C-alpha cells in the first residue's frame, strides 16, 4: 500500500466515525427546559438551539442560557425594567427591543427572549421582563 492510499483510507475511516457520533447533548440543562433562539459566534444564523434555566439566587432572578456545545451564559433580570444584564464575564451587553422580542448581544453571541413589555409610567418608557 502506498502512502497516498493509506492516508486516504485513514481519512475515510475518520469521516465514517464522525458521521456516526451522536449529536452533542446538554445534560447540564434541566429536562424540559425551554429553548430560545440564539446565534453563537460571528456571522452565525439564529436557531432555537439554546436552553434556558431560571432560578432565584440571593433575591435575584437568574437565567442560565445553555449552548448546544456545553457552553453557557448567565444573566440577571434587571429590577429597573431594562431587561437582562450579564452576570459573569467582562463582555459588554447590548440590549434592543424588536416588537415583543428582547435581543441581548454579548461579544459575538446573540440571544432572543420573548419580552413582556409594559408601560412604566414613572419613566415614560417601557419596562421589560424576559420570559
């Protein structure tokens, strides 16, 4: 067997093994956790690929967004009604409202949350709550 055929055989065997491997599971997310649309990384498209866990920690509503690759981001519900803020990390969070969808961007990642938008009379603005 020449060197080229051996290399081609190894590459073919690896391709077969890769196609048989199971999809990445999110064992760290609670069973039945709701999904949201997310776009992870530069230039990626939105898909309903992220799972959200909600919990109360030290009197704050915390949302943990689980990525399909096992990564995650944690957000805290802001009490002033502006939506969510990054709980961990140094990346700046930007928030925008698209009708009833709160879009959170952190670094190259973006997340879409259904938002409960209600008037906030004391600020003449809108108050957001991620659902």
